[in-house]
């Protein structure tokens, strides 16, 4: 009887494993892109404005991000009456940080590693859209549970060797989580984001809730308050002002 149960369990594992790998990584990505609105709609998105709200250690923080697809990004953060500005413009970037944030209050050049990391946000729709054209490779690793939901685990390797694990729901094909190692100011840190509260905006699907480890300890939940698609953008906002 025990032997029979062992055989049955082994068969279940084999069947489950076979069903996971019956789909290739590319087939899963195709379903993911279709689920979030389709490649053509994402390619037609030329600019985006997003407003977020979150709290860190009792401080209420608001942010506004403006992105020109594939080109430029600007995020303005308001916290305790102070303004923090982060800008990526092409291959360079700059920021303004107040003294309370260990800054000078004047425009400062952004480290290239931070520019490269921030540029990932310029790929509207996520890193899986056009990943081959960007020189990345993709591997289907298996399945895992993410907050109780089954998810495909994909490993994306960029041409610079940087790896990101992307977890896609096996039912909706939405991105439930991303994780990987990132270098910040010379130190390697774990970068992890979970996504939920998915809503359609003009036929495109966006996660309106994101949770990530807080640099001050614990976790930080970011709630998206509004998203505007293809707003008119004055590209002067990306130019570094004179000191």
C-alpha cells in the first residue's frame, strides 16, 4: 500500500512538472504580453505620468513620475516639505537632494550604475516586451507560490549579465513579483517588488499596489493614485539646471 502511494505521488509530480514545461518561456511571455494589453498598444504608448503615495516610518510621501518611452524620466518626491528630484535623460542622469537626505540642494550628476538601473523604467510595459531585441535571454525555471498563487518563475539575463527573476501568474499571466541583485553605491543589495491590485487603463493593465523592502527597515507599500497615458511632456523638465 505504501509503495502504491509512493508511485502515485511520483506520477503526480511528473505530470505537474511536465505541464509546467509543456509551455516554453516564449509562449508564456506571449500570453503575458497579451494579458496586459498587447505589444502594439504598449508600443503606441509614448509617454506616461504616474502619481504615487506611500509612507515610511510615519512620513507621508507623494511622488510624480513622468516618462518619455525609451528616452527620459523624471520623478519628483515630496516629503516633510522637502523636494527630491531624480532625472534620467538619455544615457546620463542628475538629482537634487536636500541636506536632510545627505544632499546639497543643488543639481548633482547621478552615478552611472544608478542611471542604468533607472533606465529600466523607460521600457513601458516591462522588461519582457522586446527582451530579445534588447540582447537579453530568458529561461523558464519552474513554478513557485507567490502569496498563495501559482506563478511561473522566469530568469531574465540582460546582456550585461544582470539577472532578474520574474514571477508570472499561471492564471492571469500578470507579473506578481520581481527579484534580483542590484549594486547601489558600490554595495550589492536584494531588490524585490511584489505587485497587486491590477486595473485597466485604456486597455493596458497596470499594478496599482507595489510592495518593496524599505531602506529604513520593514516593507514599504506604494499605492498608485493616478495614471495618464500619452500626456504632453515639456522635455525641458529633463534638462539639468545650472547650479
